[in-house]
C-alpha cells in the first residue's frame, strides 16, 4: 500500500495542492506527511489552519489503510476492528471539513500565492525509494523483532504482555502488530478483544510518536492542534470498543 502511494506521487505529476499531497502521502507514510507539514508550519505559520487540514486528511487515510491490511491478514480481526476504525475515519473526515472551513474563513491565514496569482505550490513530501534495499531490510528486521518479542511475551507472561509489545510495535509501524495479533488469535493464545485492543493501541502509540516528532520540527500552534485531533480520535476509538 505504501508503494502505491509512492508511485502515484511519482507518476501523477507535480504537486497540485495540499489535499493531493495529503491523500497520496497518507497512503505512503503518515509520519512523513506529519513531519513535512510540521516543518511548513514554521515556514508558513499564517497557513496553519490549511496545513492542519492536510494533516487531518493524511491521518484519516491511515484508518481505512489499516483496515485493508487487517482484512488481508485476518478477516475475523478485521470485523472486530471495523467499527472503531470506521468511527475514527468519519471523525477525521468531519474534522478535515471543519479545518477546511476555518482555513477559508480565516482572513489572516490566507494561502501564499505565486507570481502568476495562483496558489503557491506545496513542496513534495519526500519518501524513501521502495526499491532501496537498506530501508526494506531495516523494516524487515524490526518487523521480525516485534513478531518474536510479541509471541515470546504472550507465551511467557500471558496476553497482557502482548498489549505492551503492541505499544512498542506501533512506534515502528501499525502493520508490525497486525501479523503477531493474527497468529496469536489463530493459535488461541489471545482473545479477539485483546487482538482488537492491540491494533488500536498500536495506532495510539504511533500517534504519540508522530506528535513528538511534530513537536521537534513544527510550531506549538500546529502541535497543539495535532494533539487535540489525536485525543478526539482516541475518544472515537474508545467509543467503538465500548459499543
């Protein structure tokens, strides 16, 4: 899925605006998009509402993306995660529309324009080439480590230990948690509720990492908005679990 986003960015031409960047960049890497927009918030602080809209769109893409990955691995787990992920997707869409409205109606934050009067182009998000072997090997090694630690923890200390490793795995990539959750679920080591919680907690730890990274490169105004958005998404996930 990340490769699809990467190639779409490469072959569909130059940037056509923030929404285009956010959707395609969200397919490839929401972390890269978050860092990119955080940097822009320092370069163009007057555009913070518009940049926030881009962040919300890219991050919302992550939820159906995660659902697709889970479906490919374990359909039972996918059905369990469907409602929380759907609620987070709907919430993200609503917040993106709200941020777009604020960006359009906030006169002090008008978008930058180019020499021809058209909106200034948004710099491209840089993603690593999927054909480079080193990043692939690094991710593969981290993926294997998370799978090994998850299974070892579940065998030695029970299902609660797997929750802890899911938090660590989410710092790498949510996908690293899906595989061990599916395997442990099939083996009867953990219950469906534990597997569902593990996936959502991985999303949560990944969100914390992105918020921290954004804080190191962006303005506090941008980081505060990002943090509030993640809290709202967390509430939506909890509502989905409760239901």
